[in-house]
C-alpha cells in the first residue's frame, strides 16, 4: 500500500515552461487536493477534487490547472511557469472532505528561474 | 491576523524534556489536525480531534472547543522528534493551516 505517491521530488523550470506534477493514491479516496508551501506561510489550497470528474478552485488557483479523470490520479499542471510559482507543492488525499484523516505526498520542490 | 496561530514559532529542547506546542484558531471548526513534517520530507498526520484528548505513544493532543485552543505535548522528547509541527483546522469547506512550530531536540 503506497499511500500518496507524488512525482517528481525536485524540478527546475525556466520561466514560461510548462510541466505536470503527478499525484496518485491507492486508498480509493474521493477527496484529493493540491497545496503549496511557502516560507512563513501555512499551506495554501490550490485546487481540489471531491471525486472523479469534479474539480474546484482553492485559495490560490491562478496559473494552475487540474483534472480528475480517475479516482486514483490528480495531476497539477503549470501552464507557463513564473518565478512566483517557486514553492514546495504537496498533494493530499482523504476519504472525504469531512472529518477524516488526510494523507500527504512527499512533496515537490519546484524552482522557476 | 491569521485564522490559525501557533506558538512558539521555534522551540529548542534537551532530550527528555516535556514539550508543549500551542494552536489557537478564530473560526468555527469541525476538527483539528496535528501534522508532522521532517526536514526535506513529507507531511504525516499525527492526530485528528474534535473534542477532548488523544494519546499516541509519547504524543498527547488536547483541544478546548470553547476556548478555540489546542495543545500538542511530547513527553520524554528525543532528537528524532525534531521536526516542524503543523496545526490545521477544518473549516466550512477546507483545511486552514498554521505556519508551523520548528522543534529541535538536542541530545
């Protein structure tokens, strides 16, 4: 049982490049979400999904796209990377959006130069 | 003012000491989470609680809903407890995170 698998662990992008951060979970969780973690700030919600085919914006969605074609996968796409997107990104999943334990991936440290 | 405030921001301790990390919040919540983040590593859920107290090994978490306050206690601290501890509250439709408390335990 792998839990939440997030790849890559590290990535350097040039401004304007695009990329996809992968997130997969094998716990049959309905709720998945993406956060970014910046120094001095708490994790902030980028996008979330309450089930396959359903996604919604979080607190800081600009510059990011998501899709949820299967229950297992929830990729995060950066369309045109900007230095302001330099951050550590975490994917998380839980059984529901109610009071259930959250499971986090290992994080992706992204640098945009 | 942040909706979730943690104190202290940084904490150093000697091995064996009793440690307390505090979390105060200003919104209505249905649950509170305590998370642990090791340097360079991922985030692990320690506790989820909505009332009272929970214990797991040397870790104890308490919550006072009326006072909107929670504490995480570590008894007999060990260098392997060195990590960032994050408090998160579940509001109406999302988790709201504190900025974390960085704990260093020295032998």
